[in-house]
């Protein structure tokens, strides 16, 4: 996919890399102190988790049926949520970056809301919209016999709600970085809006797509608050890995720690696998 | 550049040391920290006021939450003077860690009740009704005390409920009923009472098979062991029994 990105853009990033190599400037020493502190704050708790883990029982703990069921549900729902984020969030990012509407700033603020809301608030909001007694949910129930809470669909909705802004921000950033000149040139040369969109705007999205997808998927995998408030917790249907961890913590701390490490491993794997140059592409 | 970095470090240090002073700042009043199960919110709130009235120099701080959470906090070194749990198991983990001062005493007993919306739209009358098709039931997960009790009463009644959700704690079950998402749930009698009419309780005979004992203990290492013991006495004494009975607890 990345092979189709337009020439000029690639050369841009390439040049910048070379620059940093030839003119390497020394960092002020004092900067290292807070930097090391920041790194330690993130890395040490994960280390603490690994230290606390019962490594001998770990294989047995993470392959228990309840654990595998939760992992499978998490992967499945996070995948669907990420696809939804791309399908809905991609066009949204284009509109936010390129649209000329009054009130676009307010629109963007709304889109970014899930980033600053506690997820449990998002869950309650979804519940009061789509729940059985909710604004829309009551009609879904009486007219179509559709009930969303307590279903896997509710998990996907909760995850999409919290993960979408990550994708939108990444893609919008990529478009703003590239500027509008490519589209303008294409339009001057007589390309129709749809052609400009597919042949110019979409390739410009690619640098942000990798990091956006990784962030959205990771956020969906880790989703807890909105899910438990909106979807509930039932093995195989709505109990994703984070919910299983929270529940296991009540009765079997070792199992909770083992599952936490599993989640860390999956997250690390996703970041490593899908982190091509594009992950650093958003500057 | 250097100046900016120096400022950044200074700001960081200042922030951290500001965090360090914490709530212990004000002096003069002694603080007694009481960790209590969430179902004790109302009663312990009343007893807190009573204790503070009798000891004007003491500030009772109530930390309410799931018993297992609180027990873990104590085991991991959270400051605590008194611990009141919603079941013997969670108290057991504190005792095993050598953190209970003396044997825990049972001071209250709670039992399950069916909870339904005030108008009871599904006409629930017994535990067996919860197993009917199309009734959306929310229970506690079997891993937590109220869920263990729910499993027990089902076995006792020979009923198998398939819940729409197994929640983390009893307040979440109540929340789903209050939000109109569930037709019924199993909660404690005291939870129904505390809602004062926003949910209706339906007692059922099998509840007697799964009564929950609430133990209380002074936490070992408490700097105010004397005050802590006095608080335990208050809970187990007449005032405590009164408040607990009013909330719907049984008192031994």
C-alpha cells in the first residue's frame, strides 16, 4: 500500500532523515534527567507486573478457557472496531482537514470529546442513547426488536466510540502536514473532485494511517469503562480481556497479572508489527 | 536552552514535593481511617457523625468500596485503622497477611433480595420467574461475594438463571435496573432499602441459604489502635445495631 504514495512526499521524509544524520547536535545534559524519569514512569510499572507474575503457572493461566475466550472476543471486537474507525473516521478526517464549513472547529471539538471524557461517561452516554430506555434505543426495541446493550455489538460500539478520535487525529494530521497544494494542482489540471479524492487525498492519508490504525486498535483492545457501563460483562459475549482481568483480580490475583501481561504482549506485538515508517510519519 | 531545562527540572521537583505533602497537612485533628464495604455506606456514614460528635478532635475518614478491593489495599500497605468487610473470605485475606489485630467479629448479616423496577413490568414474584424466557436479568459475577450468594440460592431453589450480564459488584447490578436496562436482578436487602422506592424488593425464601456475615477488625499497625477499638465498639454496640437494623441488616 505504501508503495503507491506519491513521489514528492516520500522524498520529503527521506531528506529529513538524512539531515538528522549529517548534522547531529548534542542534547543538553539536563534534558536527560526528566527524560529518564518519564521513561521510568512508563517502563517500571510494566516491569513490576512482570516481576510479580508467576512465570511457571503463566502458560496454564493464559490458556484457561475463560482467558482464551476473552482474548478471542477482544481481538475480534477490536478488529471490527478498527475497521469501523477507518470506514467512518477516514472520511471524517478528510472533512475536518479539507472541508470548508462554518463551525468546523466546534465539530472537531465534538469529535475529540472521547479523548478527554472518562470512558465510563462515554458508556453511560451510549446507554442513554441506545439503551432500552434510551433516546433512540426505545424505538429500536419496540419497532425493530433490536436490543443493543448486553450484546457484542455494544462492545464494538463502545470501542469505536473511544478509539475513533485517535484515527481521526492521525489522518487529519497527515493531511494538514501535506498541505492542500497537491489537490489544488490536480484540480487545476482538470481532475474531478472524486478523482482528486481517490488519486491524491487518499494516498496523502497513508502516512497517518499506520499510526492511526495502531492507536485505534490498541485503544479498542484496552477499552474497559465504556464497555462495562454500556455492554455489561458476560463471558463469551461482552467480557473482553480487560473486563476479565478486572474480574479475576477479585478472586485470583495471579491470573489477573498473567492476563495483564498477555494484554501487554498483544499491544507490544501490534505496535511492533504495524509500526512501519508511517508511525513516525506524523510529525 | 539550559535555563529552560533547569526550570523544567525545578518545576518537576516542585510538583513531586507538592504531591508528597498530601492530605496530612492540617494538624491538630487526629484522623481515623475506616475501610468499609460499599453496602455499609449509609450506616457507617451515620456512625461516623456519631463518633466525631463524641470525639471532637477526631476526623473519621471513610473509604468505601468493594471488600476485595479494600482487602487488597490493606495488604498492599494502604493506611487503615479499621476494616469492615462484606464477607469472611475477604477479611480472611487480611488475617492471613497478619494484618488483623485480634480475631475479626461478625457484626451484621445481609441477605439477597430480588430487585425489580418499581412497577415490576415483568410481574416477577419468585426466583423461578427470573429463569423465564425474555426476562433480562443481571447478576453479580460468581467471583464476587454477591455473585457467590446468587449461585448458592439458585442451587437451593433448583433454578438456573441465564443472566444478560454478570457485573463486578452489587451497585452495578442496581445501576442496570435503575437505568431500565434490566427487568430484574439479585442484590442485597440493604441495597433495596437504600434506594428508597426507586427499586422494589421481592423477598424469596431461598435467600436464607446464602446469608453474608460482615466481619470487622482493627488493622494491625494502626497508630490509633485505641480509637480504632472504640469505633469497633460503637459499631457493635447499641447505636451501631440500631443503624444497621434500620438499613435492613440482621444483627447477631
